[in-house]
């Protein structure tokens, strides 16, 4: 297993941050760091920035560990402007 990272962008519509490998072990931890100047919301393809489908909020400059499994896709959205490469995801693969 190798320790990896990827930089992803956030947009004002839900977009994939990371697609998990088909070979990933169940409950693989990933850490998502929000380097954007505004909060982002993390979840599935249906996330929004408010209401019943709001994703997990990550304030600017914070991180959160999520547990994913093979073929999961992690999405994010920002209520503010888009930010290229502002999200850093670290994980083992």
C-alpha cells in the first residue's frame, strides 16, 4: 500500500472529488482538507449546500476523515465561488 494524495477543485454544483479504486479495502479512511476560503459540503451525488440534502460541512481550513469502500465516489460542492485545487485528499491505496 502506498500513501497518496490528490488535489481536487470545488464548484457551485456537486462534482466528484475522488473515485475509490475497485480494489480498495472496506472502510478505507480518507482525509479531506478544505483549503478553500469558504465552507464546502461533502457527500454523494445529490448533495446541496442547504436543506434536506445538505452534505457534511467542512469549514475553511479544516479536515475530516471519512471511511469509504471500493467504487465509492466522494462529491463536494461549495456555496461560494469555485476553487481550483483547493481540496486535498490523503489516503492509502
